C-alpha cells in the first residue's frame, strides 16, 4: 500500500480535478475548438463538386428565392425602406442563431466518443459549433453586402455600429447553445421542443414583415415581440444598416427604457447557459 | 504521480428517464438508482521513470481509474497529483473521421491528444513514415484497412511526447509484428525515462514492462507489489482458492473396477499438506486418494494419472512401476495414498484420475474414478509446452575441425 507518511508535503505538482466546462490551458481549448470546427467544415462539403463554393452559393440562392417571393410576389414589405436589405439582414442573423443553437443542442451527444475517451474542457464542443456558425455568418454577410450594393443603400456612419448587436446575438446564441446542449444530455425532448420554439420565433420576429406593420396594428403587440432579445437586436441591426427610415429597437418597443426587458432576458439566458453547462460538464462522460 | 484515497461511484438508474413526459407522468416516482462503487479508496504512488501496471479482472475498476486519471471522470473523493505532461491513450484514433484523409485525421487525433496544430503538422511526415503509410496519404480513412488505421493511430500516439503515458489495453490490437513495434516503442519510452502506466489484464505484458503493479478487485487495491508477484496473485484471483469443497468432491461410489476397492475421494495438496484446487508451478505438490479396501488384498497397485484440457495424458504414476510394495490389506481398511512431486506443468487446468488395480500383468482394475477432480496450475511463465521442466543452457564455441580444413 502507499506509504504516505503523515507530514510529507504533496509533490509540487498539479492536481487532476476531472473534467469541467473550462479548465487548463486556454491555448489547448482554442486549438481543439478550432480543429474540430475546421474538420466539421471539411466534412460538410465532402463529396460535393463545388465544395466551398456552396457555402456562398447556398445563401445567395436562398436569399434570391426569398427576395423574389416576398418582394415581387407577396408584397409584405410595401412601403418599407429598402425592404430586400431588411429582409436579408434579418434572415442572415436568424439563420445564424437557428444554425448555432440547433447544432449546439446535439453537439455533446454527437461528440460522445470524444467526450468519453478524452479529457478536455467540455466547452470546446459547443464552441466549435459556434465557430462554424460564425464562419457561415461571415460568408452570408458578404452575400448581404452584394444585395446592399444592388439596392443602392446609402453608406452611413451607423454601419460601424452594426457589429455591436451582431456580437450580442452571437454571445446569446452561444449561451443558449450551451444551455441546450447541457439539457439535451439528460432530456432528449429538448430537440423537438427547440425546433418548435425556433419556428415560432421565426414568425414572432420582424423578419419577413417590417416592424412598422406591427406597430400600426398594436403597440402592445410590438412591445411583446420586441421583448425577445433576438427580435430587438435584429431590428436594431436593420435600423443601423438603413437609417432613420427604419425604427430602432427602442422606438419599436415603445421607449428606450423598455429595452431593459430584452437585455435582461439575454443576460439571464446566457448566464443560465454558462451555469447549466458548467454543472453538466463534469459528469457528461458518465451521463451520455 | 500520486493517487490518494480515490473513490468513484456510478449511479445506475433502473429505468433511464430520458424524456420530460416520463418525468411529468410520474412526478412522484423517485428515480431508483443502484450505486456501483467502481473505485474505493485507491491509493498509490508512481515515481518518475517508473513503469507501473494496473491489473484486474473485467469490471474491477481498472478503466474507471484510468479515466479518472485522464480527466474524463470526476472522482467522488480523493486526490490525484501529477507532475509533468500526461498523454492518456484510452483508445487509439480518438476523433478519427472516416471521410477525411490521413493528413486531416492525424491533425485531429494529435490535437485531441494535446499537441498543438503547428507541431502536429511538423511531425506529420514522420508519423506517416512510422506508420508505413506514405503511399496512402491521400486516401480517405474509410478506405484504409483496419490494420492501417490502427497503425496510423499508434503512430500518432508515439509522436505525442509526454512525460507520462497512460495506456489502456491498446497494445492488444494488431498483428504480431505490430505488437512487437508497440513493445519496442514502450521500451524506448522507458529508456528515455518516461513514466508509463499500463492498464491491462495480460500478465505477460505486465511482467515484460512493469517494475511494479497494482492489483484491483471490485474497486479496491488488493495488492501492490513488484509485477511478478502481482501476476501470480492475479492468476490465483482468476481461479479462486476459497471454495475447496466444491472442487474436491467426496466420492460415494466407484464407477469402475470390480469393486475390490472403493476410492472415496481424491484431492491435491500443497507442500504443507493443505487441500487446494490450485497448485503453483515450480513448487512441490501431492496427489492424494482415500481408498476403502472391500476385499482382502495383497499388493494392490495404486496409481494416478493427469490429463490436461486437451485430453492429453501428461502424467501417469503407479506404485508398480516404482517397484514399491504396498503390503496386504483386510476388508474395510482405509488407506490414504499420496504421490508427491515438483509441479512443472504448464499453467492450466488438469483432471485427476486415481485408480487401484490388482498386481501383475493385465492389471485388472479394482477401482477407478475418471476425472474425479481437477486442479489448476498457476504460474506466469511458460514456454508454451506441456511442461516447463527446470533447465539450464550451456553453450561453448567449438573450434573448427582441423581435419576438415
């Protein structure tokens, strides 16, 4: 048996504490997340002739369809300033959120073999999914720029502020993704529930329709819709892109002070994600 | 490396509740769990540059211990300290993706094992060279044979430099040549002063590599000693010595011979005269039978034979061949007959058949009990033959024959 005489100091070495959400060398965390994301990215286009071109071509075609349907056939956006750009900006952001949360949700379970066989900071798993989402977002943004140029939207200084709501959306998406992935380890019904929630959110967010339509109908309804942080942030992005012709999030919710509601929800959701993930991480390998 | 009082329990739910509906429908039902104590108060130290084995039967907690050390499971109690960088190899080729090429997979696997992507790219050529897969670099992994995949994975493992290697039975894979390569690599790592922790149930590996070893049984440390002693203990653990009565059955009736004698029971015993169903190789032992003589007899012949699992007769001894006079017996007399010898049989199970015969040619049987009991020879070294008799090699150079020159 071990002869650890009382009084002998433990060796000046590090202690193995077991798995956690974030621990150890941050460089290793980054390396892992980056490598996993790059691998997934490669596998995604595996076997296709056009390869990476698809990551640009696909949003371009999808946006083209939406553009034709909603501005030429069904004129939902009649009267709205630069409606196609509004539509596409909102679509790009919503796609990002639905992609990141949707794939983060199953990520821990999908990466089961890794989680069970290697010790690494567990946050790497949703983080890699998030990185792919960001890469797609960047590519879609390029497509969006093409549409902005085609639509003759005047360049304005407020464009410089666009990264702020986009960054907030990204943080919220990561937080929500972490929450969902941690819950999914235990409850497999999170997946269908989340699909329904996303579908509902798509229509409850001013994406296809301009928010002015909602305000015209009922300011209360607009306030309720804008309480959704995603809706508020998307509306703010539209405002920053196009200018005063489009109501800002504060105007849409009916007073800047009311923006505290979506802000609080965003913070709460992200904090819940971090907390829940940190709790699940140590036992994820056993519970999967 | 030091481990102190490590414990780990798993909760095994009787019914896995995976959906909210199940929760909602049965809110009052407490989930019932069975606690499985996988590890209990495990403590040991491993010094720098030492090769340490962790052995135990299936389900003894070896792999759980390994996963705790590797940071995959969180221990319930106890502390673990490490000095230096550790590379755990729980499984070969972690993160391999069948749709990607060797290059991509090497990168993923190496990064999973703690190498930076830049280092992994640097070492890629030597990894491929070691795996002898230069001609197949651009092939997708799914087109590799399983042997090639293993070679690639092992090659990555070799190129991860760490002070402490944690290896979980990965050496059990591959063909003989590959295994030899594994051994060479391990030996080299050992020579370089790296610490090696080997989890296995292959005793020959433990004896080959490990200075010391730890024997786990039901999550507890049963023994911690030099690897040879542990290997012996492990074999005995696999063939428990506790249940003597079940193996050595009392015999109530003879099933052979003319009934001139009755073999009541037969057993094997150790040098101290204790009955045991396991005999250690290289030690003295004895085969014993108890006979009741039913008819007055002069010079009965007592004999034993042992057959191995393949029904090969490995030993036959009789008093007649040994020219021993056994004397005369009256009806009803009880005789204990024992033959003792040094046990040089290869490890394995043997069946004992005692017999009693009339003297002289023909040797009509008075009693025989076919395979009345069996005995397990324990031992950790065998040349692979039926017996491992003590031996000695002698060699000398013979000078060339002057006549032939």
